[in-house]
């Protein structure tokens, strides 16, 4: 960029008014600065154009007589020690040329300034357009992100609903499977009713539920007489595969009600539970029935 000092030196250089060290220094700068050379060329073109535009003029007779009279008067009255200072004939034209060059320079400078201002204004306009475009892009991205978030939330809701539905269906399926298993298990169970054979307790009764797959069962009795401390009731499973009934274990009843609920497991594998029986035996039971039978199934 050309500063004010270089601009002044360029104007003087265009008029060939630089001398000595100033001329050498400026020419060195001129050789290294393309923009400075361009400015000097424009100033020289301007000064040359001004010189060609100036019309030739001859002084009038009246002006000529006045100038000659003044010169004669000064020559007769001038002291010997006074040295006359006579301006060269081209001094006026040089001053006018300097003025015109300066005017041209400022016109060029004003044009450059205006060009720079227009360039800055155009840059500002383009920057505003770019900012507007960026804002539009950001707004579009915000809307897209908002839609994506809404879609994700909707998807999460759908997933939650699907999980709840699957959980419900799983629970229903599990219940159906459990029900089927229960039904199948019930189909395999043997349920037998035991009636009283004892004359002192005709109202006594019992229900035996037997699961042949697990070899386990449940005996529920009611209204059996309470026993002495040295006696037990003993359950037997009658299986035709064995010559003697299979031991199902001993139990006591509630002294007040005569009721009992017994989970039993025979001491041998039962192939087919044909009947169930309850006998009165000594405390701790016996390996083979000895006492009277008090309950027997059909």
C-alpha cells in the first residue's frame, strides 16, 4: 500500500523535481514497487495531458507597454547592490502543472478510495448473504434434528409398547403352558377315597392323591380317633407287583379334630397303586402290616 510520503515523492518525480539522494532513494523504491510505478505513470500521463490542453496566449499591447514601462523604471531606480530576481518564463506553467497534477492525484486517490469503499461494501453484502445462507442451513439442520428426535421418541414409545405387548403375550403363553401341564398332571394323578372299617369311628374318611410319575402322594384324613402315645397310623400302598403292601409311612392326627394332612413317598417304586390302606400299628410303624385296617380304598 502506498503511504502519503510515497505519494508526494511520486508527484515530484513525475515533474522531474527530485534531485540528489531523494531521487536515488525514490528510484530504488520505484524499482521494487509495481504499484508505485503504476502511480508515477498515471501522474506523468496527467501532467502531459494538462500541458497539451493549455492554449497558447500572447499578451495584449496594453499589458506589454505596462510590463516594459515597469521594467524600464526598475532599471533606472535599482541600486547597484540589489540583485534582481527574475522568474523563469516557464515558472507559471510549472506551478499550474503542479496544481493540475496534485488535482489529478487527488482525483485518482479519491477514485481509489471510492473503489476500495465499493469493494468493502460489496464484500459486506456478500458476507451478509453468506451469513443468511449459513443461518438457513443451521435452521434446516435444526428442523431435521427436531424431526429425528421426534422420530426417535416415537420409535422408543413403539418399542416400549411392543415390549409390554410381548410381556403380556409371554405371560399368557406361560399361563397356558402351566394350565396344560396342570391338566396333563391331573390326568396322570390317581385319586382314591378311603372309607372307615373301624366300628368305633364309622364317620372317619380319607382322600389319597397319587402321582405315579413323581412317586409321591398326599393323604388327607378326617375324624380319625386320637391314638395313645405308643401307637401310630401307618399308610400302605397296595401294588399287585409286590406280595405285601408297600410302606407309605406313619402319621398322627390332631387330637381335637382327628384330622391330618400327610405328604408321603413309598419306600419302594410303585408300578400300579391299586388301593390305599391305613392300619393301626405300634409307635414308629412296622415293615409289614400287623394291626387292624381302619381305612381302605375301593
